């Protein structure tokens, strides 16, 4: 598992093209040709990541919007970040 | 030969029918094979300075596409192919891919009609029932835009739909249920192929119309007739999967198609249409469709 520091910022891979449809994002990785759909939480995380916010700030946004505990927000955030790193959707800066 | 190509590509594209194919291509230049159709896409076809694309429609035609010269050259690769098959491949397979690749529109595998001034698009795979739906609506006073390929053009706050080739091809069962008799080549029906209706039977429209509704045909047959709202990301992905282009390996084109599909998803009224694949219930499907759109008034 990749070590991710809470103060770390991640940025979208340069081969990612993102379009918002309805309230959700779809991401296209131009190198793999794969499309990735994001749900509501995923969309919030993507918008914050793209804006350069660190993981701690993103976690606070999740707890505020979805009224979940810090632990739940942290777990969901790290799970999605792991998936995004594995799929080369985001990279560590 | 009129391939209708020039009217969709604004910068002076021309299509010409050249004759027998002179090409012997090297497998090393093959960059893509479409899984269902078997259409082969070659890049540069092995010669320095050659036009970028060679498309081989197996056993029918080879096509050189030169975007620098805005030229499409069509070569017959099998002299025994009849006119009906040749027209079908050019109109329903070549034209949508060229327009889908070189225009600013999203070309969907979709039938389209205009009913009482409302433009309806039915998106679905081959055999999904697009032509039967369209043909049935024509009997109720609709005008045909296309039975197989429809270009969607995104303008400010509006999506326009235009048929690529206003012809209608149906198999025997669909002909019977829609009541059409006269086909251009009765041998097609006898051979179990889809037959193209004589165009003088149809009211067609070759202009772009503001899109009223886009229906994605559910591939699973359903006993009930249902119009189901689907998620935006699912709708967008279906539009991308249903779009024509020369090859998915052209990154710039893929990006544009993605952007266009997102615009259509964000702007258009889109529903999944589920219906029974039972010709005896075709009239029920048509009725439900018109009721869904509150179009029953004035329709006899």
C-alpha cells in the first residue's frame, strides 16, 4: 500500500481528461483508454484534489458535506486515493 | 456517386468512387480491427507520404481517407458485391465513421424521426429495434431523418439532430408489422437480409432539428414498456460506446467525442426505453412512446 501523508497534495495525471455530467465526473485516461466514473463523494474528492487541496482539507470537506465521522471520511478518502493511484489517475507531487 | 459526405464536412470534402482496389497492405500498418464489424484500420498503409487512413470493409470496399486533401477514395475490393450491399456499406458504415471522425458532431448508431415537430432519437445496437420503431412512427405521420446513424450537434444550450442517410432498411418481420411492401430490391427480403424501402414511400427530412428526446434502447427484452431515467455517467458512457469514429486510437478525436457526449448528456432529455421484442406489440410500444411525450393529441 502506498504511504500517503495527510498534508500531501496529489494532482491529476496529465493523461486524464475529465468531464462533469450531471452531478458526477467521468474521467478518461488517454493512455489506457479506460473511463472511470465517480460518484458523489468521488466527485467532491476529485474537485478538491484538482484544486490542489491537501488530504486533510479534503477530509474535512467530506465530513462537513456528508455528516460522517473523521474515521469514515478518512477510510473512504484513502480507499479512493489508493484506487486512483493504482489506475494512474492521480500522481503524488 | 453521392455519398452525402460533402454536406456534413464543411471544408470542401469530396468522396469519389475509383474502381477496383489496388491495395496490398502490410499487416504491420494495421492499427485497429473493430470487434463486431471486422473493419480494419491501417495507418499510412506502409508507404512514405501516403494518406493517413486506409479502411478495409472486408470483402466489400477499401477506402483511402486523406484529411490533408479532404478526400475519400472508395475502391471496390470484391467485384461480385451487388449494388444493394455496396450502398449499405457506404451509407451505413463508411459515411458515419468519416463524419464521426472529421466533423464537430457526435455521430450515434441511432435512428431518428420527427413527429409533430418533435425530434426523437433511438440509440441502440444492430438488431435492437431502431428501424422498426422508426418505421412504425412513419406510419403515424413522422418524417425520417435516419434509420441507423444520426449526428448530434451541440450548440449554445441546444442539441441538434440530423440524419446521415435518410433511408429505411428493415427485415421481413419489421416490414410486415409496419405494413410496408415496396422495397428497392425484393431479392434482399428473399435472401433474409434487411431490405431498403423505396424512398418515394417515405417522408424524409435532411435538415437538422432541435432534439426533443433521446432514447437508449435496452438490450434486454422486457415484458413491460418502460421509460427509465438513467444516471448521467451511465448515459454518457453509452453515448460514447454508441458513437462512430474511424479508430479509438486517435487521441484528439477521442477527447472531442468525450466532450461532445458530456454536452449531450448535460443538455438532452435522455431515457432508457425497455420494450418487448414482440412484433404483435409494436403498436403498444408506439402508443406508449407517444403518450410518454404527450403527443397523443392529434395523432390518429
